[in-house]
C-alpha cells in the first residue's frame, strides 16, 4: 500500500512539473511616466521595460501609435496600450503591467538648417528717439502638407468619450483641412480634419 501511494505521488508530481513547463513565462511590462519617440511610430520598447529579456526584442518592436509631431508630445493611456497589443496578437493573460498608467511621449524638435535660419524673421526694433520704424512683416507661414499614405491617429469624439484608432491618408492634405482616410481596423473610409501632422479628428 505504501509503495502504491509513493508511486502515485511520484506520478502526480511529474504531471505537475510537466504542466508547469508547458505554461508560457509571464511577461512583465513596466510602463514609464515619460518617453521619447525616435521615429514616426511609438514602439512598446520606447515606453516600457519588458521582462524577461528573452521577450524584449519580439514584443518591444510592436508599434502602438504614430509619434507626435517634432517638438510635440502626446499622452498614451494604459487602456490604449492594451488594445494595441491585443490587436497585435499578444495574449494579455500572459502579461503583467506595472509602473505608470499613462505615458507622456515627446519628440525632439527638428533642427533648423542654415538655409532656414537665413530666412528667420528678425525681431522688430523698438522705436527710439529717432523714430525708427519696425521691420516689415515677412511672408505668411507656409502650410504644413501631409503626404498621401501617411499613417495618423484618428480620433472619434462622442460627447465626453473619445475613441482612438489609426488610418491612412488617401490623398495629400494640409494641416487644418479635411482629408479622406482609410481606417486600418475596418477598411472603411472616413472624412477627418488634420489637427497636426499625425492626428486627425473624424467629422463623418
């Protein structure tokens, strides 16, 4: 009887060990409060520390959202991060989230070239006793043009609720104007107003 019980315990222990070995390792994502985007897209590796290190390269390359325009910043919520990871095929049951619940992502401003500096409008001189006139105003600022095929964030506002997704601009458009976009998730076309080079607010 004792030998049979010992054999049963050994078999049960082996089954438990085998089951534990087949379970995927838990991934931990520690979100930072602030991050900097290096390119046109914000990746998971830029806003979070991924553990264990063996998973960092694969899941860290996941694109989450278009980066803010140069010199700008954008908040990315934990809920939005989970939604993008789920759509990328990540099983959230295998992921533990720690750290911040909202990440402020910034992007470095573009460095002006010597050619651009040469056309920078000088400050108007202060009129003095000699009646010096201020310098005439320069030409109006050029509109920012966004090219066809650019991936942007699409914001759909319903009262206090804002739904966010991504879409592709179907033809060239300037910031402030209405453009036509194809929604990545549904493949449907919507009309939205470009609020900056990477964000548009859906009108219809």
